[in-house]
């Protein structure tokens, strides 16, 4: 009965949700309070495995920055009376169990899900310490600093965190970061001529645009102006040998007698860029220019939706689909200094609605500039001097949760991308192999001039590993097979097997959404997914699987109902069979027999025929959902295999007495596995 119960739970978790979870949580909490963390972990994981029942690009250079001092943050007390969701509670408790049993890799996988939950402020600290113990020093320092700056913190843990930060810096002092990323001055024949070059931006597949003040620029009065001190927009095309061509000035009317800088194209021949004059350097605005075959019309300043009179708006960046414009501004409503904002735009580049501040996770009381949104990884890159930089502006990244429209905590890109000087305008290609940034780290005659630098990244290695377990006994399963498929078919499916202790490990492709299925003879399969699109550095993922043994007998399909004296399925039954169809799609190697049972009342022969028609209607519905008919058999059982002998109860007819539940229990639809060797055969025309 226990095995039967667990199997039903896998197929129909909502049906059994409340009862099992409460028991498991009760046992887990008792073990945890007794410091038996290994036993507690086992029951917390059982409860979490029942989770189906839970309620759940870069931008232009801003010549002058304010460099205000960061004000001391105010500490606010968190309302400790707020209830925490059971999902957050389980992740926290499982994380603590792993942490207290020194399994820091698994601990970090759970703390990462609770570090933003206000009821668990110390999880930032435990997450950082877990990362540090698996040699992820860069990330560890970020989360130590997050905890140190948190509102609801403990002074004792803050002291420890500060010490750990020093330890992380010491661990990174062996040039390990330099081995991963190499930063070199970009081609001086193309990019770095004149007094300043900055704000590189990819344009299509083989072109790049950038801003530069150099000889040969656009001038209105050659007697009074010197193009070496006037910003213009340039572009260059990649040659066959991967070098860049001689740069070309976009010319008039795009470039003018003013400073024209930090440009970006949308997907419809529209350029956005920043324009200002030396006479009023505080009056900086974003302009729009339309183009046909590299011939521009006169540009114009965008309206107050973007350029608020009396304030600066700079550094435009447009998403690949041309629907969102990011920019930097010190307009009212921000957090202080220059903030990052975004606004919807139409196909012609015109703003729609109101601009939205990216919020306190991104913006500080000082400056945030040069946004670049990397679409493939859903990661925002920007520069700031308000997040505890190494000096001046540093480049940060923040993962964006598109479903919840939430920006994660900024992470400092570290050396050698950042330096003690200003570093900004970070851009990356699709797979983070090559990037460009702007920095004034190299001394120059005027003391503060930007150059463009090329960043070459070591190949990003994404590893996934874990165990395959028996869901009932928690024993590891050797020689289990895990299949990996890219849902967008960018790579061919492949398989790996677990070793003698049920462990597997393999590498995944970048920028992929991977469906994984674990299977083993005698077991139903288990599935999971991995998304590597937002991974921007080498990392190891963990994914375990839990397989349920295939029983020899029937598995009831709870809730299947038919019209009275009819094989017609009711609507509620079809919803349940939809779930069974998903189960059969996952377990595409098994064949089953659908069995329909009646109670013992009525004519035996009639009951047998009715049950046969009802089983056939279930098969017909599953075939309509796409299940191969060759995998399905139907069999009417009539009253031949009752679960209970109801003769001991009084025949209650239609009186509604509870004794009739005995008959209801016997009226059931179930399935039985008949084979594990089904292989679909494609029949061509």
C-alpha cells in the first residue's frame, strides 16, 4: 500500500498534497530540533518533492559624472510577524541542514532561493559562506557585502562577514581572475586615436559604432573649433581576417558642431544618441535620427518623457526587438545622482507611456550609467560608483527575472575588467567570448581620457551534476540513464549514465534551455530542466532525480467519472486524463492497460460490458491527445476485482449512507503497466 500511495502521489500530487506534507514537515521539524540534520533533511526533501501542491547592451559615455559620496543607509526594522510561505520555509530549512552537515554546494542551491526573503535576513550570510567554501570567492564577496549592508542584520555576523571578505580578497590575489579574462587596449588604428574614444556598441552582426574625439571630425567653425576635443560618432566593419576596417565618421547631419556621442540603433533604422555643448554641459539630452541607406535625416530631441527640462538624460540603449529604451538620467523621482531608467518605444522609436526607474537594487544615491542589456542571458550590465566599487566607476551585472520583472543584486565584475579608475560601457557578444569596455585606466596627457579596451573571456564551462535516487528508499540508483535535449534543437540530444554510486556529471551548452529525463528499467521516469541562458561565467549546477518503482499491480486514476449508465467521460475526468497523458509522454517507453471497474450491484454481464466501453473511452481520449494507440489496451473488469467486499454492509441504495462508500471505492478506473519496451515507429507518406 505504501508503494501504491507514493506512485499515486507522483501522478496526482494535488489529490494527496495536504495529508502527506503535514506528516513529513512534522517529522522533519522534530529531527531538526534534535540536531539530527541528516534525518531532518530526508523529510524536508520529501515535503519539497511534493511541491506541485504549493501556492504557489552598452551605452554611451557620460563625460562628467557627479561622484557624490554615498550617504549612510538607514536601517529599517522588518516586520517579523509576516508569515513565510511553505516553499521559502522548506528552502531555508533544507539549506540549513546541508550547511550544518558541511555540504556547502547543496546549501548554496537552496539559500539562493531565500536570500531575498525578508523573514530570513541571515540567509545572505549563510549563502555567502557556502559560496566561499566551494571557492566561489567573487560571488561570496558580493553576498557578504549585501549582508553587511542589509537592514535587518546581526552585529556578530557582520563582524564575521567582514573578515570573510578579507579572506576572499586574499584567495583571489593569485591572479586567478586574470586567467579567465584578458583585457587589452583595442586596435589603435581604428578605435583609440585622438584625445578620447569610448562607448563601443555592436551594430548588426559585423559592425561596431563608437564615439571619438579626433582629427577629421565634423566642425562648423574650423577657426574656433578643434575636432580633437569634439565628440563624433564613428563606425567600423569587421574584415574577413577578424580585424576592424578604417573607421568612418557618420558625417552630417548626424554629427554636428556639438558633442554627439554614445549611439545605438534600434531594429528599424533609427539611432538614439546623446548630444550636448561645451557652453552648457549640464544640458545633455537624448536625440533620435532616422536613416535610409546610411543617409540620415535631421535629428531631433526626444520629448519630456525622456528629456526632462533642466536635467540630464544620456546613454540610450535599445533592446533587440526595439521595444524598450534604457537610459541614464538625474531626473526627479530617482534615487540620487544619475539613475538607470527604461521606457517602452514604438517601431518608429517614439516613447510610449512613462519612464520607469530600475529601482533600488540597481540605482544608488550616486551614479549609474551606460546600461547594456544582454538579451541571450537576460543580464543587465551597467557602471556605478555607488555599490562599493574598486575606485571610480565600476562595471556591474544584474540578472533580470523576466517573469517577475525583477533585477537581481548587482555583482561587481572585478579585476581586470574593473580598475581603480573609471570603467564603463561594457558590451558582450552573444556567448561572452569577446567584449569591449571603456576606461581611463591608462595615463594620458590630460589626466582623464577614455580608451576602448577589448575583453577576451576564457571559454565558459557549465557543468551539471547530481544523483539519481529511489524515491521510496532514498537509495542511489547506479546505471540510470539521463537524457539531455535542447528544446530549441540547437544541439543533438545526448545521454549519460550514473556510476556505481548513482552519480552523474556532464557539461551543458551555453544559451540553452535543456529538458532532462532520468530513467531506469523497472522505474517510472523523472524529469527536470536547466536554463543556461543567464549564465555569464563558469559554474556548476546540481540536479538530483527521484524515480518511483513500477508496481506489478494496478495504479488507480482517482477522480475518473462518467455520465450515468454511460461511457461518456465528464469534463473533470478529462482534466485528470490530461495529466495522465503528460505522464505517458514522459514515460514514452511503457505500454499500459486501462481497466474500468464497477461495483457488485446490478447484472454481472451488463456491468462487464459497461466497464469495457468505459475503458475504451479512456483509451480513445488518450489517443486523441497524441498517445500512440499501440501503447494502450482497454479492459472492462466489471465487478470481478473489487477492492472491498461490500456484502457486509447493508444495501443503502440512494439513501446517501456512508456505507455506500464501499461501492464507490469499487467503482474505479486504473491502469497497469504491461511493457517497458515500447518504441514508436515513424510512418512516412
